[in-house]
């Protein structure tokens, strides 16, 4: 890895908030995060500037010396946001090896910092990557941000704290929507896409095969605004409005590795298990890359639903008489009785057959057109063959 040659400053006085900690030999800088920061001069100006990067690099060198290495990592998309003069300078930095670019910088810079034992300079809390990088919460002192004091930029701890599972799940979901599917739920025109069910009719599409009546995940947006299948890219057909919707997450119960996210709308129910299910999810489908011991999940294991309650829409779970049982990790762990119906909270975790963990994501999607809750006797839909 090429490193940016130091050009500024001398070793300054020790900063008390880091004085009691051994200092790694260098730092990895989240270039895009720095350049976009409105807390760096010029303040409250929402466009990226390379001058902000130089201010932060100079602050590091004043504290740790001109020979303390810095590795610069940027998102590819930064090129498009820079002013022409900065864009030309940025391309020169790329050609000379002063900055490394990647489609998404966060995984690259975290791997570098982990492997080298270095600091990370960024305002990002990296919530969506906490499961892949558990060392983040074990080493909060290695994460630095910046502050402007008396006209000079200095470094300070970025405030890394432990994040609960449902908050991590929310961050992963948000990043998947924005970067994986190009849908920003904070933009009204794009959020409307999430208010509808969609159907893919493309021949040979895996997701159209898995869910022929309506997709059980979010679509994507093409550059021209067309709603397309996130699997095959084929334009989708609208399949009716969604009600209030919650997202559920399936993961390997032993490793925590997520392999599926699926939304359930108000008045709908979804069966989880293996094989042919009525409006259900085959957790053993090879396309999902489930855990090896997924066969411990029963063919009809669990029913999930979203229904009205006195306190508003609530998620419910019912064990369908599963062979290996469903474990609820709420307070003292216990197994659900066959047919037992419980209300799920964001901190609850269900473990199916000691193999697959199910939990709620942190986000709730709301649409003004609420669906009337149908009877759940038919599990909320027609026959859906998964896998």
C-alpha cells in the first residue's frame, strides 16, 4: 500500500485524551467522509473539498510527527462530487498512489486498520460493519474524529459505543437500500417505491421463481427511475399497495451471518420453514446460502405476521409445532410451546432448530394507505414455491 508522504507540521504537545494509550504507528483516513464534513472549514457548506483533507492530515502530523504514516482511502463516487480543480488534483493523487479508491471505502479502510493495528480517522460509526469487524467495539480509542477549536483543527475520539443488534440491522438495511438498491427512504419520490408490492415476470429469474406472486424483498431503482428486479434487472409490475411494513432478518444462529432480509406488511403473514410453503420462505433454498445445519428447521416451523394492536402495528410469531423447537432469547431463554403466540420486540431473537436466528430490523416503513388485515387462515397469499 502506498502512503501519502508527510508535508506538514512537527510533533505537538501530547493530547490528554490519548496520553494513557499506546499509539499505533499510523492511521487510515476515510477521505470521502473528511472531504464532505461540514464541521470542517468552510463550515456548513455541503460539497466535498480536498482542503478539508489536508487540515485533518496536518492535525495528525502535528500530534504524531511527520514520519507517522497515513493511508488515504476514498469512495470512487468522490470524483464526481469534487469541484473541477479538486477533481484534477484528486486524479493526480490516484495516479501517484497517494490515495486508494474503492467502490465502497469502509470495508477497505477497516481491514487495513485491523491488520496494521492503526487508527481510523472518520466521523462514521461503521454500525453496518460491526458484525464483520467486532474489533471496532473492542478498540474504541483507535477511532478518531476532528474538532475545530480556536481556528485550528485537532483530533478527538469519535465516540465509538456498543450498538445493539437491532440498530446494527437498521444500519445494514439502510446501506443496502441506498447503495445496493439506489433507494433513499428519506427521499419522498424514492420512498414511494417501498409503499408497493412488486412482481417480476422475467423468465429464468431466481427471485421470480422463488416468489412468483410478489417479491418478498425490496426492488431496485435504475438510473432512469424505473423500478427493476434486484436479481435480474427486469422492469417490475406493481402488485398492489403495502401497508405499514416491518423488515425481518434471518441469520446463522451460531455465527450471526445474515443471509436473508424480507419485509412483512400489515395484515400479512409469512411461514418460515423448508420446502413448498403458502406465502412462505424456504430457509433451506440454496440461492439464499443458508447455514449448513438449516435442515434442523422444520418444513413448517414458524409463522410471522404484522397486525394491528391497541398500541399500533405489532409483529407476532407462532411456533407451528416444529420438531426441534423455537428458542426465545428474551430475558431467561425458553422454548416456545407448540402453537404459542408471542409479540416480538426489536430486542427479541428467535432461534429455529438451533440453526437459524430471526429478529426484527430497526426500521418501520409506513404508508398512508393501510391494508385491511385479512384472515390469516390462508397465511396471507397464494402458493409460493421457494427453492
